[in-house]
C-alpha cells in the first residue's frame, strides 16, 4: 500500500506561526522531506519546524531542486526528485514535505503535488501563514478592505511586469522583491505613492525589517512589498 504525502506550510519564520495541524503531521510522518537547491543547503523551513517539535536527523530526507537557468536541467532535476519521493511512498511511508510560508504560494511543493496527484498518489496540502500576511499584521495594516481588490505577484520577471500591473489594483503585494526595491520605489515616486508602501523583510527571522521603503538599503531574498491605496 502506498503512503501519503502532506505538503506543509511552516509559515514565514517564527515557529509560533505554525499550525497545530502542521506540527502534528510532522510528528506523525515517517519522513520529513525538505526541498533544497543543493545538498549542502541548510533548510530554513526545517529549522523553523524544529523550533516547535523534535525532528531527528534520521527522519529527514533532502530533495534536490536545483535553480538552474537551463529549463531542461531543471526538469531533469525535478524528475529525479520525484523518483526519490515516489520510492519512499511506494514503501508505504508517510511524508511531510516542508515549505516556507503557505504551501500554495510560490512553493516548490506544487510541482511534487501536481505530478503525484496525476499518478494517483494520496496527496494533501496543509496551509501555513504567508509572509505578506504576517508582515502586514506586524506593520499594523490590513492588506485589503471593503470592496477593494488586491494582487500578488513575484518580481523575478523584472520591473516591466510590476509596471504593467501597479495601476490596476488598489493594493499590490510584490514577493521576492529584494533586488528590485529601488526600481519599484522609482515607479511609486513617479506616481506620488512612495509613502503608500511597506517593506516586509525576513519576517520572524534574524534581520527582520518591517517599515517604509528605504531605496538605499540592501534587502535579502525573503523580502516582500505591500503597496496600499491608502495607509
């Protein structure tokens, strides 16, 4: 009998953001799978989970998802990762695969979930708190109110995508914006909206910053921007 895999969102950084369900499933799982970009990488998601529950090393399996610019190499790596996961499930073992934030928002697990579901495996997604929700709460702002709409986009496709959508929604969340903060700031300044944005960086982690845009500051990978119609 095949085992079951749970994709589990562990929240943005603070272990206290994890849900009771996430903790329980991690404790009950035979294997805790952690996606990594290389074998030497220390999993942030795993460290977060270990902040609230004991996870012995022998229970942990790293699953390699290289961020190679070559699409063919990325797909080959995903196939190898899937073979590794399938082999564990085919032994009848239960897997808890961890992901930062919410499991359904820009999560590596989405590739695993889709492929396994198509192959008839038992899969389940377990929500976690997204970084932009946690950060907005820390900034004491709501993301959306009343009849307003909001959009969530990545900035990794470049500033052109941001420019195309910035005027379409009252409220905009831009994830992974660390390398593009100055470019987005310039777009906002041209519209007189530079004071309507909040930066959320490393929420619940070392070096946390939640506050107004400082275009001259260096921001890391875990950086999100929330742009409001009104603050």
